[in-house]
C-alpha cells in the first residue's frame, strides 16, 4: 500500500510513527 508500510522499504524506520498506525 504505502512505501513506508513495506518491510523492504528503506524508510521503514522513518515511517515507524505511521507504521504503528
């Protein structure tokens, strides 16, 4: 769905706040 929602995305850590959602 989203780039930060993907486990392979490099911004996974950066989108942690949004990833928690």
